[in-house]
């Protein structure tokens, strides 16, 4: 059996207020082409199909058009799980209809864990593989809140809840799977030791939900993960993988290769995991240094063979406040196939006055946690108070996020 593992599409995503629709459209065309070219049997999408709980109509249309195209492809089975950005109800709404096309959707944790176990059958009704389709597990799905519990106690309960869910579902699935069939698990979480970028939201408070590779039972022949946008193994294990996002979602991902993973089984034995690079439709660049250094780099810039205009971030290092720095930098790029989306500045001179060291970031560049952190800094709280305030804020924020994605 051969299937593709992908995740973290984030349809509807914006980078500095610029929509990514063209890039996503090109990725989905590439994915569909790969399914035909490689005669793929199955597809797993490990969460964060959409960028937020209320995706725009254009993103929904793109998603459904892709699923429609899948029905006319060699792909016989598709398994889709919800991520922390996805609305459970939005994903689950067409579930019964999609099931008739062998597209299984698990938008959120189910009341009966058996409903997360999906058998993939061939035309003769023989089971080819069993998938434990575990979606993003919210706090309420894996632990019972205890009034007054300490941070360390909550951390322990969340980790235990995640590990227990995987242990229980593995035990049930292993008991019933036919001999010679691979057992595949999914997940949308933050595994301990994995490398993150700037664009992933914390899933649990302060990433309490980090679990080790050992939390995934050996019964699983492959674990298809989502949430982190960099493709990587977990704990050095070939069988536990993040596919990463198909397009860069922040300037911190400019050096990351974007991939989908081709996973091959011979019976229940994992034979190969082959990364397939996603073609770059739009390059992201970061220019850093003094105004003169940035000018020199911009003069040498060529966009290459990418189909779409390059987007850039400029990080200036200045000795003193320069009112027209932003304007100067943008002027250097006027004759280039490049658009500067963001200019920020840091000051290297200790002589620069506080008034000169203006914060070049505006609210559109900050997330709510950044704003709260800056507010705490302005209050000159001691370390213990700031840590406690931040913990409480993150807890409230997590509750709000869970409410939005019901």
C-alpha cells in the first residue's frame, strides 16, 4: 500500500494581510498530479486544513473542489482529521456525504473511541490498513479539570491524557486488525524535542501537551502528525513524522523545504518514507543589516524561476532613529520582482535615546500573546508575578480558542 501524508494547509491564511489563495491552489494541483502520477492508494491530511474556525467561502470552495477531484483519481481512501485551527462542526458537517466517497473525516474527539478507528478496504471488501484517526485533542477531551490544581499537576494530567488516548486506541485497533495489515495513527500535537517555527499557535497552555515519541505505542507502524510546519522525524524514529506545511506560513520558514511524504508498506512492514518536495510558487526572502547592506542585497536580488512575485521582510539594524528608513528600503525594491511586506528595525547604538527606539511593529504584526507580554513589561512586574499572569492569560486564551472551534 502507498499513501501520502500531508498536513497544515491553512487554507485562508494571510501573511501581512496578503492572501495565499494562488499558492494554495498551485499546491493542490501539484498534490492531485502526484496522486495520479504515483498511483497513490490513500491520502492522510493531519489537521489544520483551514487557518481559522470560520474559513472564507473561497477556502471552503477550494477544499470541496479538491475532494471532488479526488473521487476521480486513483486514491481510494482519504482520512482527514481536525487540527487546533479547524472548527469541528465545519469539518464534520458533510461527513456522512463524504463517507460515501471513501473520504473519512474526524473533526474532533468522538464520544466513542471506536469511531476514530477506520478500516480501509479494497474492492473485494478486504481490509488493507487500519487507521487510528486521532484528531487534535483539546483539554476537555483528555482531562477533567480540578479546581486549584498546580501548573505541574495540570501538565502531568494533559500528558497522561494524551498518552492514555493513544494507548487505548492502539489496544482496541490491534485486537481487531487482520494479520498483515499496517496500523497507522494520526495526531495533531506538539511532540517533545521537535523544532517549531514562528507560525504555530501553542496547542495547550505553554505547550503543556508535549509528549515524547515513547507515548506512541510500538503497535503503530506509522504515525502521521500535523501541527509543526517543519518536516521532521520525532525522536529520530522513521515511523513517526511531521509532514510540515506545504507553503511557508511565516518568514521564519524561508529556509525550510516543503514536502509531502510518500509512505510505502509491504503488508504491515514499513518499507519507505519518501519526501516529495513541493514546488515553490512564491519565494519568501528576509533581508537583514544596515540600510546600505540591505540596498546592496536588493540590487543583487533575482526572483529566479518562481511563478509568483517574491515577498520580503526587511530587518534593519540602525545606529539611530531614521524616520524615512522604511521609505528608503521600499524605494530600493521598486525595479525588482519583489514586494516588501514588512520592515522592522533594531538599534545597535547604546546612545540611542528611549524616544528614538520606537517600536516599528504595528498591531497587525503582533499576536495577542505578544500584546499581553508587552503590556506586562510596561507594568514592571517581578518575574514571579509576570509568570503567573502569563499562565492565567494563556489559560483564558486557550479556553476561548476551544470555544471558537467547537
